C-alpha cells in the first residue's frame, strides 16, 4: 500500500455548536431570571437590571469560549491510527492505533438526542488514551463506529 | 453444572482432594479472634452478673469447624485434558475451569499456621482478570510445588523443561538493607519524629503530651502497621530467573512466591527516593497486564503493579531490567532550559529518550522515577499543551500503556520536537507491534529455547549480543562496553 495523501481533518457536526449554544443560552436565561428577581426583590429595579445585564454579558463571554472549544474539535482517520485533537486552554492531540482499540462506544444523552447527535468513544487498554469525538450526526457516528470496528478487527494486536 | 466437555464429564476419575489438614489451617485463622472474643466476653459477663456466658462461642467454634470440614469434603480438583477444574461449594456449586494455556501466574502463599502444618495455598491467575481465579487451599507443600510446575509447564512448550531451581538469583534483599530502607521512608520518619516530639513535650507539658498522644494514637498505630507490613511482606526477598518469568519469594510470617512473566510487562519503573540516593538504593516496580485485549474485548483491562525489587543497588536494578526488557539504554536528553520557568522543581532530573524498542523518561524531584515503556505495548501517543506551556513554546508527549498509572512522559519538550516525537513514536510503536505480532511465541517469552542473556554474537562482529524473548536484540557488548547495532529481523 503506497502512502497516499493524508485524509482530511473532519469536524463534529455544526449541530454540536447549536447544542452547546442552546445549553449556554438556557443556563444564562435561567440565571439571569433568578438573579434579576433576587436583586429586584432585595435592592430594587436598578440592581435587578444591572444583575441581568452582568449575567447576560458573562453568558456571552462563555458562549464565545464554548464556540472556540467547539471549533477546536477535529479528527482524522489515517491508515493506521485515528487522530483526535481538542481543547483551547489545554490543547490535546491523541494518536490511537486502530489495532489497540478494545471497543467503540456510541452514546447519546437526552440533550444530544434532541439535536440528533451522538458521541463516539474509542476505548483502549490505557485509561489515559482519551479518544472521544462528541457531536457527530447519527449517520456519521454509525459510519465511524463500523469503520473503526472493522479496522480494529483487522489490525487487532494483543497486549 | 456446566456442560461442554461431555467426555470429561462422563468419567468420574482423577478427582483429587485438598490436604486433610486444610480445615485446620482454614479454621485455625479464626482462633486468635475467637480467643480474644472469649476473653473479652468472659471478663465482661463476669463483671456484669458474676458468671461467664460463653455458650455462643462454643457454638461459633463448632460451626466454623463443621464449615471447614464440609468445605474440605466438597472441594475437589482434577486435570481435564488441558484444563484444570476446581469444584467447590455445598449449597451453591462453584465449578471453574482454568485453561492451562491461559494461566498467567501461579503463586504459592503460606500463612504462618499453614507453614507450621506443612501445607501451602496455591493461587492461580488466568489471563482475563487481575484477581485470583483459582485457589487451592491447602495442599501439601511438595504437592503444591509439583502442581505449580505442572501448571506452568502446561502453559509452555512441553519440550521446555520447567524446574523449580533453574536460573540464578538475580537479586536479593538482606535484612539490614530492608530495615535501612524502611527506616529511611517517609512513614518511618513521620512516626519517629512524632514520637520524639511527644517525648520532648512530655518533659515540659505532660498533660498536653498525653492528650495529643491520645489524639494521634490511631494514626501512629496505622503508621506502625504500614511499616510492619512492609517489613514482613518484603522480608527475605529473593528474585530468581525462571524460564517463564522472574520468580519472587518473600515474606516473614506468610511466604509468598509469585512470578512476573516476561511478556506481560507494560512498564518498568525505577524509583529513587531522596533519602535513599546517598546509598545508591532504588526500588523497581513493574506493571503487568492481567487481561488480553483480544480475549476480553470490552471487558477492560486489569493491570497490577508489583514490586520487582523492594530495595536494591543500581546494579541489581539494572540486572533485572536487562533481563526483562533487554537492557534498554536509549540516550536521554533534557528539555530546553526555559522549561525551568514552568517546572522549577522537577526540571532538575527531567529527561527523556527513546530507541527503536523503548521509551524512557525520568521525572520527579524528591522521588526520582525512571520509567521504561516497551513501544510494542504502547496503546496511544498523546500530545498535551497546557496554558503555561504555550507561551514558552513547550508541549508534553505521553506514551500510554495499559492501566491507569503507567506512561512514559516526554515532558516540556520544544513544540517542534514534540510534533516530531508524536509522529516518530507512533510509527516506531507500529513497527514494534508488527514485529511482536509476527513472532507470537517469542513475544510471550514462553517458547525461548535459551533464556535471555548475553551470548556470543552469531554475526561475529561483536563479542556478545543480547538474546531476549527468542530473538537477538540490537544490544551488543565488546570488552564489557555496551552499544547498539541494529540487527536484521529474524525470518
């Protein structure tokens, strides 16, 4: 097998950003309502308004950070191994050989299901391996799962 | 009852029982507790109403004796082809088959009472779990030793003779050195320091001292317990070279014989605590996989850490290491000087390196730890760059092996170097893995015709070459000097 061009980096679905945005938005709205009401009752309408604005600004800042984190996720299926990169503050790159894969886990939590997403996780014998790809469209997750399983079978190496 | 071997099931021949003294050894463990209970309740009830109420203790003793006897009655074992089958249990039948080919290790454990009675317990570990899978308690000493060899022989090529006294002692720990090493450990120093402080305090403020002593008593006792366990567990430690692995025998009251199999080693760690360094002492630990990924897909992996040498000289340690990993001595380089800003304390010893087969790294300041990882065992390679490392242009590369703890860390390397390391280490791991797969017999460390060691170089270019796990390695020696020369792969 000649080493052809490296396959392209793939990214999680834009649905992941929509999901994260919805999560941050909901949390911000709830917190804004809570603090707004508390300060309204305790200090008056000005304090209530200020607290709502503060919470909204913090929420916007956090959503900017979450956006960057979403954009940091990427993965690449090479011939022999899977590359997963992630992180903004702490940047990580994992190289997991298919042969080392013990099993592939596809999970979809209740919020993920609302957005038709799932998370694919590759387990190796090492606890630290850390190859997780969140926010994949259901079809892409199934494709990746089957492909990883197939590659894992054909390249399986013992301990 | 399990079915599956109808032919074996049909015959009822060949069942063997445990040693007739097993119930005594088994129940005997309870005697100190019973005596204590007896004394306490006698004193207590005498004080309460003037007469002893110890009927329930008699019942308890009888019950445990009956239990021990019944357990002995219903436990039996035999060989069925190439499996060992152990059956036990009166109410809930427990019948387990241990395939000889998958036996990882056979340990002999001899608690004090068993030693007095001349019996031993046999613990059998099978690939696929980290815990003890089969237990025969108790067998006559000679029978246990014989059975152990038979089980280990079944695991290997039957042509290779497995005897109990092959190989030479690789390392042993004298009582003086063990005492010294335990004395120079953190636990002992805390214990002794606290007691000394209390003694001084007692001179001036006896009442405070008594109060503090009462408060600390539990901690001090538990510390003393830790020290005692270390002393008694590692007493008379001896490591002997065996064909399937390094055999270890240790223990004061309870003797333990265990085997560290060559092919299962995930990582080797040499730890040199601060207080041991003036004496040139170190501790050697290995991480061993208990499960095979192929057989236990989805079951996770149990990795156990074992002390290969509780305390020893650098030379002892190197000797063991050479035997286990084939004398890996890749050149290590320190990280760039600016890493000092990020890791001011640990920078001092920080270094890492690799060759074709191993990655090695040194970390730690107080406990200097050197970790060797055979690249064929690498599970994944990771690059991590934290917020402190980014402005300095540094990154850390990890080579992960099975388990939670063991990994080789190329800490705080230059970013360009780290990127290169990721590529090279994953490629080298892949090559090492392929080489390993192509010769499964050699990889198991089982089918070696000759034990690993230095032998005359077959190529004739050097005086000696290291033979390891059934193949020649790149390590060669000339006039006592070691060097590396890549060897063309064996067909």
